[in-house]
C-alpha cells in the first residue's frame, strides 16, 4: 500500500478526534483519540493501523470505564483490546481503505456502546478461549461420556508449552501418538473430568488464573458445586502425593482444561494458618489449549447435526482409482470408528500405470491394493478399525454387514454382488461412464428393488441415460492386456465424492433419490436427473 494511501487514512481520522502518535514496535501506525460511552463520556483509546492497510485496525481502550471494572466484559481482553469484528466474517476492501477504516471505527463504537449497556454478556462464553491463555496443549481422545478418572500423561517442555494427553482407551491413543512420531519421554499424571451447567466467562482481575486460589475464586462466580468438586479432586490428589493433575471441565458448549503442578520439591513453606491446613490454594496451575483427537469429533466436526459412518460395518469392494479415494473419504466420514469396521477387498497389485489416477503412490508399488490402502489409512487415521482382504471378493463371505460398496467399475461383478448379497445387506454401487463423461451411483436397499442389474436392462432399452447423445468409447494403450479407458484422477475423485454423499445420506436414513448422476465432461449435457430408479421387469435378480 502506498504512503499516500496510508496518509489519507490517518488524515481521515482527524475529524473524529484522532491524532497521529508514532509507530508501535510491531510497525503499526498509532492514533490516539477517544470513543464515547452511552452517557457521552470520553473513553481514551488507541488505534493501530496496518502499514499495508490489509488487516483490520486494532482498537484498544487506554482506560477502562468504571462501569466495566470488576466484572467480566465481553469482546474486551485483558490488554483493553476491543473485538469488534469476528475474524473471517467480513472482507476488508483494500481498494477503499479510507471508508473501510472509518467503518471499523463506527463498528467499534457500536460494540462498545452495547457492552456498556450490558447487551452482549452472553458473548463471553463464545469467546472464552480468546482470553483463556492456554500455555500448553492437551490432546483429548475421549470417546465415551464417562466422567471421573481418565488415563493421562504429561511431557514437560523447556519452553513451558507442556503437552498433556487424556484418553479413556490408552491403546487407541498410543496408535495416534505413534502416527505423530511421538517419541517424547512422557510421565503418567492424574486426571479428573467434571461436568458443569455453567458456561465459562473470563474475569477482568487475576486473569488468566495462575494458581488454584484464582481458579476457585473464578469458579465461585460460575458454579459453586463445580468449584467444590475441583477443590476436592485437587485436595485428594495432594493427599495421594500426586505430582500433576489434569482437570477437565465439561460445560454445555465447550470443554476446557488446566493442569495442576504440585511442585513438591520447589514449594515454599506455607506461612498462613489457612494455607497450612490446606496447602492446595497456592498450587500453580497452567491453562491448557484443548485439542480434540477423538474419532467422533473428527468425523462430526464438518457435518454438524448429521450422523456419520461411525459404528457401521462396511465392506468396500475394489481399491482402484475410485475405491482408493472412496476409502479415504469413508474414513474421514467416520467409517471404522466407534465400534465400526471398514473392510477393503481387492485381488490386484498396485502397478506404475495406476499412479496417475490413484490415491496411492510410489511407496505402494507392487503391493496389493487393498493391503496398501488399509496401511495408508491406518497411518492417516490410526483410530479406525480396518481389515484388508487381498483376494477375489467371490471367494469371501460377509455376514452382518450394514453396507456393501462396489467401486470396481466391473459390470459383471456388480451383477454377481447384486445376486449374492441383495437379501443380506444394502448395496451401494459407484462407477464411471464413458471416458470420464459422467459418474453415477445407485443405492439398493436390502431385499428391495431395483438392483444394479436393473440398470443393464434399462440401458438396453435406451432408458435413463447419463448424458444426451452417445457415450464415447475411447481406449488407450497397446495390445489386449494393455488397453484401458483414459480419464483423469479428477473424475475418480468426483465418483468417490458421489459415493460418499450417498453413503452418508444412507447413514442418516436418506435413501432417495437412490440413483444419482454427475456430468464431469462439460461437452455433454445431463440426460437423467437424480431419481428413484424403477425395477426392471426383466431383471433376473429382482424377479428370481
């Protein structure tokens, strides 16, 4: 941004009572002036302008009004910085910096007025972590809802950013930490998990908390019963000679945690009688930033209020160009977690000619596709339960499946699967038509019509085509064994995406439209909209 534009912005603030006050150590330009209270009293404040005028101005109160002192204040941190715009909700127009900067000042004034009128108190809970000041990490891998003691470890680091882990199943968590190349020398710690109905709100004084006394005083303003349980848990840990204790607080909308460091070797003698009776008040505590790594959270985070594939028993036949990407997406949607299982079946080896449009790469060359894909997914999602069958699906037998997925693209095999498993499980078939012209998927419910074989009959009748006009039938390669249908990896990804879409809909009890098509070649137009395919009267599977 040019110096003239920056000067223009600075001058634009002058009529609002702001004067240039130099540069901050971070390189931002400083302006001093004031905002107004609802009673028209001046509140001294400072504006920090980004030299590039790319970021929103920072606005900080230099003096805290009496009306705001001694109580939690939303959208105002301990340094007096005012949060007036949520990150990512507004785009700053870099070509109109003057009006945009003045609009920010107007917005800050509006937010401050609301704060002083007590109209934004509920926002304190939503922005709690902005003030919590987590000075360390806590990896949480808790699948169940059981309260009380958990398995916990801690690694104390020289930079003070201690790393804690807490889990209700150590073996599962160990796999995840190993996937992160976790080789630290960790120690066991005690842990307690406490539930409260109160949303956390930061205090203005003694914040963030540094010792247990600060925590207990803070909790007294939120939930007295929670305060009592925290104190009792720490008192018990003190009596049991614990060195570290992780306290996890489960509130209605969020989970937060802090570590208690007993520091027995460094602890100073208690001077006050009350501290000698209960030495826990002076214990050092460390607020922690919670990082959830439990499988339920990882699958549900991007699809709130929808069920995932967690807990489902799914078999995927074909780990080729469609199946490789599809397996990855299924695991991201929760397949193989929370008691579920994902079985991958493919008899073929992964060869160099597969690399250009496959989820796998060079490290998997000459490995069986199902085995290599399962290994890759275990590395990426160690919490998922995966089984690989490196043989022909016709030699296997599946019982108690919730969903069978055919991603082979082999029409004859699809007919065989329909005939053998139609009455045993729901079947989802995904395939590519033409030279990557369109991708299609069909969900067939257990014991019901239509099935994948019905499509073959409808196609012979000229019904339900994917695109208008004839499908291209281009082949590439040389010789009978080297021929293949050319299409890019982008088509395979779209086929896998369509399959995942139907699978997640199925998990949510949505099975219509059961027959879906996506055109991937823009030279063609869609011929058949998504619909519920009727059974064909000539289908030997549906009318056997």
